[in-house]
């Protein structure tokens, strides 16, 4: 009978987490650094969730997003939160409570107690507190905000090995970029993950006030690429407008990361790699494209086009390109197509057969002598 009771308890705890949307199951103890950030999805408060502590300090096995909702660090609709691992003896006061639809557990009834606890931060910009391990891709571009270095509390959240010149993935990306001299205050960097080492030695001395610490256990590693252009890996996630103009650099290799989609692409696919697959630009030449966001796609198909192979993918937000069939993309005076002389229309796909398009007489053609009609395609008898 005792064995059966234990089995039921062990099955019930994951079942509570399983009710949550993907990402809601993340616990504070899943993050390696001293300071971490995480983007909580919507509706992480379904049912009774496992949150130990409160109202401001939480135990390591608590669910991050449920705790964030409880303490109002994030709304039920989701959002980015920054939290810090802290150590205190004795542990700060934690009391069971109920707030914003989340019920917490009294630490006295929890399976374990520990001097390590977590608290949310509101003074650190979320992108300054992103570690390489927080991003799934093996190669990606990261946009570091300006003035991350002014947050003195995160300057030591960095693990660097001098002989190997690599950072442990638990390190904060922007702190590593500042230490490595890739940026001076903010900017784009290309991160490449690689195999780690068994022990990371402490770097000698600080740079720009940033002090790495040693690590005596194995951790995967990353470096910054000096050969991959950040623009080649930019995604649409940083673009606020539904339709926007983007300039792709030259020499973007379409094999840098996976391309998901065919005509309509997953929003995690870099814009320029999708543009190469779609035939909007060439890898060698780069060029301008107009990107159109397509949220709420049911799925993505894969194909081989223009010598590039893409893969299929499940439901997600996406994007495609607005074609300029007989013209070129432009951002002035607004995002759209600049058509060649005899063409007009949003995609430059309507021809003035015997005449020229007159922008001042929009949307009509100026016909050559002896021709009439909206497209100058009827001879004057």
C-alpha cells in the first residue's frame, strides 16, 4: 500500500505542470547563472501550480512564471521577467498566500529547505540578463541593449577560460561581449556554441569592470564569430511593424542555420536566409526586401528552391515577402515598391502596355499617341 501511495504522488506533480502551456514548467533551478531572464507565455496560472514561498522570495524548485504572476512581476498574459539567485542564512521570511489566481505553498511543508532562494528584479533590462544557454539555437545573432555595463550587479555573471578563450553557456551574452571587446556599450553580436570543457579557470583581472569567475564543473561553451555578419541572422522578432523594409548584407551563407518554411517562413528563420530560399536575393549579392508578418500560421512546409533546402515546422507565427516583380523595394517615402517606368501596382505587376505610369496621375498610365485605356492597351481607331 505504501508503494502505491508514493507512486500516485510522483505522478500527480508532473500532471499539474502538464496543464501549463509550453515554457510554464520552467523552474528557477533550471537556470545556471546568478541572474537570468525568461519570457513567460500566457496563461501559466492554470489550476494549482507549484510555487514555494512568497511574497518576494521563492525556493529553487518553484515554477518561474507562476511565481511571477503571484508577485505581479509578469501578468497572466505573459512577458519577460528577470530574476536573481541569492543566498541567505537564515532564509528570508516566506509565507503561503494567494494572489492573482496563484496559490503558493508554505516552505515549512515543502520537501526541502535551502539557503538559496530567488527573487525578481525590476532594475535590470531583460536583454542584459540573457545567458547563451537560454537560447536554443547553436548559431544566432543577439541584440545587446546599450548600457548593460552600468548594471554592476551582473558584472560577475560570467565564466571565461583564458587558455581556451571561451565562455561557459551560463554566462550572460552581453557581459561576455563587453568583456571580449565585441561591443563597447551595445550592439549586435553573433554567438556560436561549441563543446565545453571540464573546468573553467578564472580570468586574470577585470575588463571594463567585468570580473569573470571560475567554474569547476563541465559546461558547454560559446564564442563570438568575427566572420558571420549579424545582419545575416536577424529575425523579425525585433521589428515592431507588421510590414517593414530590411537590407540583407552580401555573402550570407544559407547553411548557417535551419530555414523553416516555403514562401511563408517560421518567425525564427533569419530574414535573409529565407529571402535567399525565396529568390528575393542571392547569397552573394544581398539586397533589399519587404517583410510581411503573418501571425498564427497552422504550420510550415519545406522545399528545395534556388539551391537551398528548407524544412517543415509546426504552428507558429511567420512571415513572407512582398514581391516587387518589376521594380525594387524602397523605404522612401514609405515601405513599398519602386516600379520601373512602364509598370505600376503594389507589386509592380500591372503594365502600361503602350505608355508610362504617371505617379502624379495615380493610378493611371500616360499613353503614347494612338493608344487609350487604363493600361494603354487599346488602339485609338
